[in-house]
C-alpha cells in the first residue's frame, strides 16, 4: 500500500507563483481540518466559515511572503488561521460579547505521540489553561478569570506545559 504525502511547501511556493491549481489542492487538502479548528475556536459555523475564507484569502495573497527558513509551510498557514480567529474573537469582545457567551471548549481526544503524549499526561487544570490560551487567546489574567483560578496558577500551568512539551520533543 502506498501512502501519499502532501507537500505543503511545494504547494505554497506554487501559490506564490500564481498557480491556482496548487491553491485549490492546498484548500481541498487542508480546509476541512482548518475549519474544524476554527469552529472549535469560534463556536458557530458562519463565523468559522468567514474566518476560514479570510485566512485562505490571506494565504493566497501572501504566499510569496512564506520562506522555508521561518518554519514549515503548514505551520505558516495555521498561524494565519489562528491570527484571524483571534482577531475575530477580539472584535466580538469589543462588540460586547463576554467570555461567558463564548462556547465552552470541546473535549479533545489526543492520540499518544510526541507532543500529544506530553499533553495527555498533563493534569486537567494545566491542559485547560493551555487550551484556553490557544483556542481563545488572552493573557494569563483573562484565562484565570475564565477558569476561576489565580493568575500565578495559570502562569505556572503554562510553564509546566512548556516544560512537558520540551521534554517530549527533545526526548
């Protein structure tokens, strides 16, 4: 059985050259996964679709700004998605939407692996702090308020998470 590996870097570099077929390939390969992530971050399909559209528009327009020296192509496209989703959340907050009105975090089923193994070994409160920071953004004070915990506790949780991930990656 042959397993095909999607070449994000080649597709993104082709997008930078104006190759629409490469853009369509990238979109069809990654959009369902990206939509699921942004849906978890924002909570509603309409908002998720709008942010996904914004992200892919930026990916197409800015593909020439990608360089393999800054990281992987896949990480680059996800950073655009995350930035757009967090900007959307900031706009919601400016419009008066409170943290309590945002949907709660989904339960994530993590498969054991390098980083995933480190994450699954974390106590629940530390994993909650990490997921809040990633999915909803915000500083430790905002996360502490959301989780009804102290800011030093959240900061310690984040440091513990980073230590676990670092050990897993460098093991």
